[in-house]
C-alpha cells in the first residue's frame, strides 16, 4: 500500500511540451514513465478519498493523491496546508466538513508545485486566504518548466495566487497554537517553507522530505542536492524526539526517520561527487550504481535509483 501511494502521489506537470531532440533516449524513456504515472495520479485524485489522521486535539493529517496536507480547526478559522491536485478539491471539502464546521481562514502552500497548489483557486473561492513564500507567488504567476521531464507549466489564474507572502519567516497565533512559517534556502525548489505548530509539536516540511523513497529535486527552479541536505539539517534542528514530522510525500515520520533520509542524501551526494570529480560523465556515474546500498529502502517510489543519481550529478 505504501509503495503504491508513493508511485501515484506526485506532480501535476501541466501542459506537455515536446521532448527535446537531443535528449538521450534513456532519459526519454524514464521521463515518459514518470509522466504517465503523474498523469494517472492527477486523474485519480477526483475519486480518491482523503484519509485523515489526528495529530493533536485540533490538528489532522490529510492524505490523498497529491502532497500531504494538514488541517488545523478552530473558532478562529480553519487553516489548511497545501491543496493537492485540482480534481481533489471536492474530496478535500468532504474531509474538512467531516472534521469541522468552522469557517475557512488560511491556505498555506509549502512550495509551488501543482500537486500542492492545484486546488488553490477553488479553495480561495471557498474563502481561504492563500499564504506562501514570495517566490511561490512568482513561480505560480509565470510559466515554468520542469526541466527533468521537458514539461511546461502555464501561469496559474489570479485566484490561485498567494495574496499574503513573506521573504524569510512569518509567525502567527491561531486556534490556541503559535505557528512558524520559515523559508528554507533553495532545496527541492527555491520556494520551500516549513510550518511548525509549537504546542502541537507538529512540523510540516513539504517536499524537502520524501519519506521512504528517493526525492525529486526540481533543478529548473532552484533545487539542488546540497540544498536538500541543508534543509533536512534545518528541520532536524527544529524537531525534537517527539515531533511529528509531515513529509511532502509518504507516511508520517519522526526525527529519527528524517535523520536516516538526511544521511542517505549525504552519502549518495558524496559518492556521486567523487565519480564526477574523477571525470565520469553523468551516464558513467549512474552506471556505477552509487545508490545501491539504499535502493531496497528507497527505490520503489516515483524516482528510480538511476533517475535520482542523475539528479544528484546534475545538481552538485
């Protein structure tokens, strides 16, 4: 069940662009496979119920086809983190209605990707005010390219854009808790933030953590392997041993599990860097299987071991 969710919970890639003629055939095949699974996840979002897990008195994890969401309920208004794919909105509304009769207040985007922001426009129309890092608004308001998959993503409509943004951090008090919104340096993208609920001791780190499988690093919008490692270190410094940590994709996690993810990233980075420094091409480095030790635990998700090794090589 876990691996099936991981394979199908990923990015809505927008409008397909033609594959560049000079792209190697091995990469074309990998890209086509990932694109097909992502398209299926987007289509399935309309019919996939949202699973809810209580994290604290008034805090819930919501999981469907897109990125992991969190809902805080209360008389000061419901606060939602991320909005999944656009077709998932009716299911999100059902999940919220089953948990709370409170009015909409805030929708926070962890970053710009459409499996986390696809429902923005519809939920904004429902009454949610959208909060995000300034770069998330910039990315959503202009056309973007997902370089690895040769996919163009059009600009989002005005109603989907965050109307309240920040540069480094934002602090709020809501529904009995104090909440930090803090920007990571470029990691998965250049738009990533974490959201920390102090009293509940819950930390949503977005896509700087894919729990149980190799991560996608968006090299076209600022993502790097070094940034992913540094972001994990920041999150580890925020968490304690009891913190419930929400990854962008995968199961609810702990500090110990995030530490293992960090260590995997650092080890693979070092192995690939050694190969690259020795003069190995990207394909030669991939052929050396630098991820082998971690493949059993991480290799069954959206990113294959070879794809992940290629991302590491290109973003060193």
